[in-house]
């Protein structure tokens, strides 16, 4: 087995190759002056694990071209962050179900797809050959020496936070969030005991940062001594990280599903375990 790191996932791909004891497959990526992209991959006569997050339309085009260049080769496709998963249904008549469209395209050219914390069960239902990695245990482990309380910003993330808290050996609780629009959320008042505590807000995705900013404001009003945040997927749209620090969030940590300055927790080992279980060599 060889590992091919797509342009969105070079570091995670490299770590994964070490855990698998597999060599990197040489490849070339280019962007033409008009914005079109180009892929060339060295010839290969063994199975390949392709690692490429899909955070943007261009990431998806790169992945499509990589899979095409590997025509005829057995492929496991690792998409550590699978974007477009929040459009997992038709909210209005006539809409596309984005995650279904992407899942169909990738599954048509891959033996298995491995991804990390896909946003919802509804999104997962659009896949036929998906293997999911849960980053919550490794996130929890990362904080096990710390005297913290973990907070889920909404009911939807509560199950995830419960797992992270179990691995960290800490208390946890949740807030009640209502989304107003793509950038704004409202958190309803709810009794929660964080007075003088170091609080860690745990979420699957930080996109605009609106959820964490509002949760942080509410937690501070309840007397939290220090507010930090951790997420699986650090999407950070529209200068979200600046927004978080400006709002007084002291520290932001993420995994490497989206490679950012905050990616201090790696999910490479967890992904490697899943791939080993598939049984390619
Ligand atoms: C929502 O259901 C998710 O778990 C995240 O809370 C949400 O995607 C975060 O988005 P934003 O950073 O834009 O508030």
C-alpha cells in the first residue's frame, strides 16, 4: 500500500503513512493561470490510500482528478473533513443535497471512504461504504491532565462531548443554541455551574465562530474563569480565529482534519487503525 497526500492534507497524510508503514506516492499538483488545477501521479501497481480533506470546491476538484489519475488502482479514500455535510437534506424545494452529490461522486471511484466525525446521521445515510472515525476519544485524552469542565454549545453535540469528557475524566454540561442565520446564534439562559472554572467548549466544527463566541459570552456571564475551545474541524470561515480571540477565547485547539495553526491534535493514528482493519497491504 502507498499513501498519496492531496494538497489539503499533506501533514496528516504524512503522519498516516508512518502509522501504516507505507511509502508516500510521488505526485505533482499545479494551478494554471486561469485557476484550473492539474494532477500527475507516478505509476503504481499496488493499492493506494488517498488523503484529501474537502474544505472547498477546489479541494473536491483535486480529489476528483487524483481518483481519475489512479484509474484501475484499488483505492481507499480518506476525506478527514468532509465539507458540504451540513446540506444533508432539502431545506427548500428544488435544492440539491450536497453531501449526497459528493458521496456519490467519490464512492463511484473508491473501495472505501474513511472520514472523521461527519456532521450528522442524515449526512452519513447518503454513503454506502463509509467508515467513520470518532475524534472525541483523542480530543479527550489530550486534556486528561487538566482541571476543566467541557461544555457542548448545543444538544446536537452533547453525545460527542460526553465521550470526550469520559476520556478526559472531567465534568461536562451543555447549552441550548438556536441558529438565527448563517453567522448568528442565540443561546438560551440555562442553569449551568461553571463559576471560577476553566471551561472548554467542544464542538465538531468551528466555521464562522458565531457559536463559540456566543457560548463564551454566556459562560463568562455565569462566572467562568477562563474559556477555551476545541473542535474536530477547524474550518475558520471569514477570519473566525481572529473573531474568537477578540471575543476573549483564550485558546483554540483543533485536530488536523483541516490543517491549521490550531491543529495540535492528530487523528492519524485513529485513521490508520481503521485502514488496517480493512485489510489492504
Ligand atoms: C452545528 O450544528 C455545529 O455543530 C457547529 O456548532 C456549527 O457548525 C458551528 O458553526 P459556526 O462556527 O459558524 O457557528
